[in-house]
C-alpha cells in the first residue's frame, strides 16, 4: 500500500470514528460558526458576533447585560463547548432552561472571584462550589466544558474532569439554553464547538 493512500485511508477512518462517537453520544452542533442560525439575538445586537467558527461575546459602550438563546428547548440534555477568556473581568455563563439558573464562567460579581463551573441559583447564590477549578482552568488558552442535566441533577466537567454535581430543587422541566453577558462589566469571551443533545 502506497504511503499517501495509507494516510488517506487512515484519515477517513479517524474522521469517521470521531463522527460516529459524537453521533453515538447524541451530540450535534448548535452553532455553525458563521451566523446565528438556531439562536435568538437581542434587539439591536452589538454584543454577539459569529465568524471563523468563533462566537464572540463582548460588552458594548453602555455595558448592558445581554443573553443569546437557542431557539430549541431542552429537557434532559448534555452540552459541550470550548471557551477562552478575553480582556477585562469576564463574567459569563450558561443559563439552564431559563434566565435564573446558571453555570458560571468567570468572575462572580457577588463573590468577587472566579466561580467557573459552579451553579448560580436565585435565592441561594452559589450553593456548591466546583472543585479543583484553580488547577484546571487555563486563563490564556481554550478550555472545554461539559454540562449534563438529568431531571434536577446538574453535573459539570472542566477540561475532562468532573468538578461539580448539584441537585436543584427549583429546576424547571424544559427550556432553551442561554449564553450570558453580565451587565456592568468590560469584558470579552469566546466560545466555539458548541454541541448539545437533540432536544426532546
């Protein structure tokens, strides 16, 4: 077998394996990397941009808080993505089915320190704190996060390690997923490779 042919066959097999793995896991892309198909943007959007596979979140001059939402709604789900901190005091996160419950990414306004991968629950603040984040989190490079929601149980992995499990008494049955830009901050954060299980 010629080397070039062998490499071509190997590449096809590897790509097929990756594709099969994602399909078997039920994960599908929810961001096409070039526009916001499948997402609801805020009016007069200047905060969220899409280009070259990257979803960039950046404050405007008035530092208003904004959220981008999936058009699809989810019950139990898994979500995976990469994120990278930009300039400023990053305060972002993933809203879980509504604008109340969230998995934090970056600095908490109330705690004044990084609470990445911890759940924020209204009325309870941060009822648990993700473990080992300081050692795992890369401040100048891409990080990976996986969020799994099963009923009221929230579980989060950061860079391949499970860091948080929490059972939310106030979890709702179904809703969209949101990416938050917190108000009052000068900040930027990038997301890529956003995937989630098919909505039910």
